[in-house]
């Protein structure tokens, strides 16, 4: 009796293992088959966000340090009209990913790409337009304050979400630092 019960458990475990193995290979195979199509859709979505931040005809990826991303915005003649950088900084619950458009050392627009793991109703409010619009025209001396900004390089933090607000500001500062590196390398 004990031996047959052990056989049943072993056969059930083996069957479950085989099912998991088949499903894993099926998902991996599907991803491999559609890899190119997925990449095209992701690039199209990225370009759509970039087009909202800076007026350009096309975008060219540039090399930037760490796990950041950089893009050069080009006009119809191929001249550079600005740069876009995707950076991240740790907020309250996880990394906050931000895309910053930079031209001549100043931020021209910002979009928070991902703050989904920040506190709902608080930290996730860093994605609101009234908060991100404060970054327009900022340079690398920007700072986050809890009360009304007293000078042009201050951003008012989202109420109850100072860490998330600081993460967005740190990401924007990183983008400005990347701009300086890229500008120096192109001289």
C-alpha cells in the first residue's frame, strides 16, 4: 500500500514537472518567434513618447553610461535639435523611470515612464502633469522643496511623496549630467 502511494506521488510530481517544462519552452519559444515584432512595437511606443517631449523628425540612439538610455533628436536635415535620456532613481517602493528632454543644458520636458510601484494615491502622483511640468526650463541646480518654490530652480514636492518626488528630480539631474557628458564628447 505504501509503495503504490509513493508511485502515485512520484508520477504526479513527474507529470507536473513535465507540464511546467513544456509551458516554459512554449513561452520562451513564442517570445523568440515574436522578438523582432515586440522590439518594433516597443521602439514605436518609445518614439511616440519622445515626439511628445521634443519636436523632431527622427531619433537616433546614443551610447550613455550605466543602464541609462540616450537618444539624439534630429530635424529633417539631420541636425541635432536636442537629446532625450531615460534614467531612473529609487523612490519609496522601487525605481522611478523618467524620460527627460534636454536642449542647451536645460530641461525642455519630462515624462515619468514608470512609477507603478510607488504608493497609490501618493507616490504615483509624480506622474501628474502639474508636477512634471515644473521641471521645464530647469538646469542641474534644481532642488525639491516641500513648500512653494522661492526660486526658478525649485520644484514643489508632491504632498506625502517626498521620496518619489526626489527620485524624479534625481533622474532629471542624471539626465542633465548625461547631457553634459554627451555635449563634451561631441566637441
